[in-house]
C-alpha cells in the first residue's frame, strides 16, 4: 500500500511563504505524475500543480508565478514552494501520486493565510 505523508502546512500572513513536502513510501519513479491538490471549505478539490516523471510541470493559473513544484528522487519526496501567499490560498492541501489506473492520496495538510 502506497503511503504519502504531507508536512509543512501552517498559519502564515499574506505575502508570506511555506514549503510543503510529500514523502512517498516507495520510489517516486514508479508514478507517472505527482502533484498537489487543494480543497477550500465549500469548494471542490482542485489541481494546484503537478510534475511528471520527465520533470515537466503544470500549474493552475491562480498559482502560476507564485508556487513552484519540485521533486527529489533520492528522497522520494515532492515539494511545493508557495510564495506570495494570499488569503484565497487557504485550503487543505493534498499530495497525489498517479499510476496508469490508480490515484493515491495523502491525508492532507492545512494551509491558512491570514490578512
């Protein structure tokens, strides 16, 4: 059973930064895509950013230029560097790992951005 362990969430003021980490229980080379999603209260879960095994990245328009996704293959870890945070970034952030026919999810980490 694949396990994804998120860390790094917390409370930060608007304009601040946080770095989220997602540590996988097995080699991240085995996943086609890894990424981060978020879900705010009363809203649907949405894609924030993902990174393919090739290294190519994709970002939601709302975070483009502010967030950076990266991976450390040796540590089986994916990171999300979040800069210039806004109150509307407040949500539970979930790590996601995809194989051809299955998605794996972490338990989520809360990010709260205050005004």
